[in-house]
C-alpha cells in the first residue's frame, strides 16, 4: 500500500531502506519514523449443515454481488478461530462450532493470508448481515460456480466435496496468484520507488 504522509507528525514519507534492515519501508522525512506494513490475516469459515455449505453474496466491494465464504480481516485481540466465528455471524448471522483449521492460503499480490476453518452450523437459520446481500445454504449441485468472488473460495468448495468422499479433511496449503475469470480488478501495491537522498537516521 502506498503511503504519502506520516501518521505520527503528518509530514511526507519516502521509500527508504532503514539502518539494520534489508527492505524498502515508508520512512518519514521529518521525524524519521519507519512505517512497517505487513500482510493482513483473513479469517473465515467453511461452514456446513448436513450436506450443504454456507455462502454469502457480497454486498460491498471488492467483488460486490458475487458469492464467498464468510470471512474477513482479523481484529486486534482475537484469535483466528474467534475471528472466523465472528465473521460468520456478521456476514451470515450464522452460529458455528469451529472444527479445525482447513485451509491456509498465501495471496502475496495483495499481501493477504487466508486462514479458513471447517465448522458446523448449530442451526440452518442464516440471514444476510451488514456486508452481505444474501446468505444461503447450497448443496454441491447448487453451487454458483460461475459467480464465486475469489479463487480461494473455489478451491475450498471443490476440496470439501472431494474430501467428503473419504471422510478425511487434511489441511490445504496453497499460494494463489490468479484471480477468477469473472473477478473484478483489485488495487495492487505501487512498487515504484522514489529517488530521493538518503536520510541521516531512521527510528522505529
């Protein structure tokens, strides 16, 4: 993510390699604060009830109007399991019992890591939350495959239907760098470096 101004003093920042570091960081040209930016954790659930899986139709960008698993950014002070259960409630009014970690997906081009838990719905009653247009349970032959929001969702759905045949659900770990054909463009990181003189000092 491109950064223009320091959140500490409000002055401009530039990309620099701080002392004792090997990567470019946004460094304040005035107070020398180094702004570290790290990947975001996305926590979510692949929740089932009987032979059906829960999907939400996104009510916000990116991918508004397409179907996804209930998932979102992990909040400070919560575990990934808590975040996955919270997102299930916020997006689908779904109450879930977390089973186990089912998928870990690195998505480096947007600096995100997905952690998807297998979960069981305690009741089949679901409804659209604030960020969803709809929430619905789907059997395998009802999945809207051509209307899925993200490649992670497609992978997880295909995996659970395959794993059911063997009644075994091993952890899935993958790197995803490609969007689905129907996906809308997302913002990417601006990699252009500024050519400015080095700073005398930098501080965390």
